[in-house]
């Protein structure tokens, strides 16, 4: 049986009780996210909990990323994200994975985006420190990574207006 067999929807529906709800990043906030991450040629970019795929699709459309990874637990959003990246014409460089971001391997990822919650950012810290290379950038919207020192804080206080930028090997030491 394939993981995306429609007969498995009932099982995936159980996953809908996730601690982080689906709230998409507004298009207006994307510039701030990209200003923080400074994506460049050769970057491998990942959005952990990528929703409808809008952030990875736009990142791959605007920048010469080598690859982008969209990790999402919700079956319906995974389907939507696949449509989004195809419509943006970046399906050859973006991999949409239905899975739990706590278990998807992140080795080789050089830039990460997370629009999650402070408690989930906290729980992801050991994985990010362990798997991301030194110098990898991690940008979070609205919610900081507790205990990590941001190298930059962009924007203003307010909903979807503040981005925290962290660098592995600097912020997490
Ligand atoms: C606030 S939304 C952000 C969506 C997208 N990153 C954006 O900015 O438009 C958080 C997303 O994380 C997903 N999510 C929550 N827990 C997850 C997990 N353990 N693994 C993968 N995705 C998860 C939710 O389904 C939701 O789509």
C-alpha cells in the first residue's frame, strides 16, 4: 500500500490533532523572512510544517536554491503543497514530504524556516543543533527559539511582523 493511498485518509485524520494549527504566512511577511535568510545559490531550504507550500514555492521561484524541502503532517495540506509547487513551476527542485518534522532527516539543509510555536521550537532545538551544518540559518516567524541568541531580529512587534534569525554554531552555543 502506498503512503498516499486515499484509503489511508482516516488514519491521517488522526494526525489532525496537532499541537500547531495551520496558519499560513501572509504574502506580505515573506519579504521579511527572505530578508532574514538571504537565500543564495546552493542553499538547501526547508520549511518545517510547510502548510500549503507557499513559502518553499516562493523561495524556489525567487532564488537559485539547489533543493527545497517541504515537510507537512496533514495529508490535505501535503496535496495542496504539491499543487502549489507544480503551479509555481519549481516541482523539479522542491520535495514535499508527508511526515513529522521531528523525524524527517535534515542533514545537508542550510536554511530553515519555522512558523510554529515557542514550545515546539524549544523541542526542535536538539535536532536542529545535531543535524544542521555549522553556519546554517534558522528563521522563525513570531515565536523565538527559547535559549538561543538571535543574530538578528527583523520587523516590529505584532502578528506576522517579527522574524528571528539564528545561526547554527553561533546562536545555539
Ligand atoms: C503555523 S502553520 C505554518 C505553515 C507554513 N509554514 C506557512 O508559514 O505558511 C504550521 C504547520 O505545521 C504543521 N505541523 C504541525 N505539527 C507538525 C509536525 N509534527 N510535523 C509536520 N508538520 C506539522 C501544521 O499542520 C501546519 O500546517
